[in-house]
C-alpha cells in the first residue's frame, strides 16, 4: 500500500483508496466522535500518539491542538483529544485546554489534561480558572491544584475555606487541598 502523507492545516483530509474502499482521515473523524459510537478512528489517533518517537511529539501535539480547536468538534471528540494531549502536551497546548475550562460540557476533559501537562503554564491556567468555576467543576479544580502541589493557590483556597457563604462541600475540598499543600 502506498505511503500517505498526513493532512496538515493547509491540505484537505486524506482519503486513501484500498481494496476495502475509501478510508477516512482519523484526525478528522476523531473530532466527530460520539459517545457510544465507533471509536476506531480515536484508537487510530491514540496509537499514533502512543507510538510516536519523542522527537516527533511536537508535530503530533500541533495536530491534536488543531483538532481540539476545530469548529464543530464534539464533546466526545474533545474528551478523547484532551486525553491524548494529557499524554504528550506541553505549554503550547495550555491556551486551547484552558478555553475548555469555561464550558460545562468540556471542563472535566480540559482540567484532566492540564493536570497531566508538566510546567508552570498548565498550573497557572488551572489556578486562573478557580474564580470562574462553580459547583463540582470548582471542587474538581481544587483537587487538581492540590495534586499539582500549587502552593501559589493557597491564598485563594484559604479564602474559599473561610468564606461561610460557600457550600460546605467546596469548603471541605479547600480544607483538604490546603492540608495536602501544607505537607508539600
């Protein structure tokens, strides 16, 4: 079978013809993923990411970012792409992932990816989102800040813990995070 170059932002999606018929570009199809639907395209992209040599990760990261920011990307597609960015993402991924923290349907996917990405940029994006979130999304974010050992979040967490107008479960999460960070 002939080798097919990957699609870039300036080239249309690649459709390969084989004995089995035309094959869709998994990088486009992962953005159309639905919960409970065919995950074969997502597995194809995942395999490319997992088997990628370290020196090729920046190129794959750019493709993942382009897919995450593609208009019309489904929530299921975003979740799969965020999981992959959590594996190989760097500071370049942070702006795209931070934007996902602001939508209820994508906050958990973005948060999980940012929690996994090394570097101060990811931690800063998590910390910056703290005042913008509420409910369980905010509680999850507090846990991420504790897991990332973000001592710069301690003043905000202390304020949340001490603010009696906050829900009890949020104040408890802030208390646990502060306890964890004080032992860091």
